[in-house]
């Protein structure tokens, strides 16, 4: 049996091609497109979901006057995380400092969906967990909130919308 020797640069190029991802454009929650093995192939590889993890920083209320009211979250709550995968899975872990020590008070997981004007988290039992009508995403920030005119803000003016600002922790 003959040995095949490949130059080191060829090996690195092959590795780079195998591990590359393509960037998806647009204002959606999903960050990257991943491929799965063809069902007719003999490849038994299982692709684990890849999550993008977001941490909450603050709540922002935007008034109809254009002014913003910002509520910075406590350090303990900032340890909370919302992990979202392209495979339409999520995991949400919430920390709270109600007893004097920062601890997990809620842990949700399930699926998510996004339409043209909403983002919905559905828990494992199939119940709607959170429904957002205001969604913005940039490279490192995510805003999830709702248009809301029921609350007063900036004196007696109506609130246009409010959102929680998340910062990307890992990809």
C-alpha cells in the first residue's frame, strides 16, 4: 500500500474549508447558516446545535417624544443568559439576588420562531413563554421588546416601545 503525503498547506486548507461558515445577512436573530449531512449519505455524524449566547444589560423605554428612559440591570441579573440556536432552540437562564446571594431562579428551554413582525419563545411544553413585537439585532447587540402605549413615560407622554438590550457573550 502506497503512502500519500500531502503538503502541510494543503492540510490546513482542507481543515479551513471543513470548518468555515457562511455569514447570513439581514435583521434576523440567526447569525450563521450551518449544513447537516444528507439523509441518503452514509455519514453518521450528528451536528450539535450551535448557540449564540446573549446577556441582558438594561431595559430601555422610548417615549413618543423621542427621549429614552434607561434602567441598568443589577450585576447579578446581568449574569442571566439567553442562548439561541439556528436550529430554532433556545435556553434562558435567569439569575436574581433576592436572598442576598446571586442564584438561578428560572431556567427555560424550548423552541423559537420569528415572523416579519414578531419573535416568539415557546417553552418545552408548547406554551408561549414570551412574545416580542420589537426586534433589532446588530453584530453584538440584540433588542427584544414590545410596542406599548399603555405606560406613561417622560411626564404624561405615551411610551412608544420598550426593549431589553442584550450583548453578545459567545458565538
